[in-house]
C-alpha cells in the first residue's frame, strides 16, 4: 500500500474486553459481522479481529474505511446493528482509538 492511498481513509483500533464466559459466542458474532461487512460494504477496506494470546478476553479490532462517510454508513448498517445487539451483554468495555497510519504493508494474495 502506497502512502498516498491512505489519504482520507478513516482508521481506528477498537479495544474490547469480553466477558470470558461468553468469549466463544463473541468470536462467532464478530466473525459473522466481519464476513458480512467485507462482503457487502465497498467502503469497509480492512477489519482484523485478534485476541491477546495471554488474555483471550482482550480483543482488538483494526479497522480501515475508505473515508469517514464509509465509517458512518457502516455504523448504520443492519449487520453492524445486529452485531451490537448480539454482543451488548458480552462486552465489558469498549474503547475506540482513532489512529494515523505511519506505514501499512501487505502482500498481494
């Protein structure tokens, strides 16, 4: 990815703490949500969900959207609203951190 390609993109990191007793249910919900968002929303460029190896209930989601409008549209999508409703009682805390890309690199598949 060339630096110019990141101009105007909306990039953030979601830091989520999950109720450990509901972790498997949360993983299923976030997987379904990400698969749908990537498939149906052209403005959703990257959604990576990972959990800490030594503390799996601490989840991070790295998000890249085409622009702020794509992010706003994502928040209004039916699949995002379903994800939020499904996971509402699983999430103990959520912090959204807006970030600025320094360098994003990925191999073409």
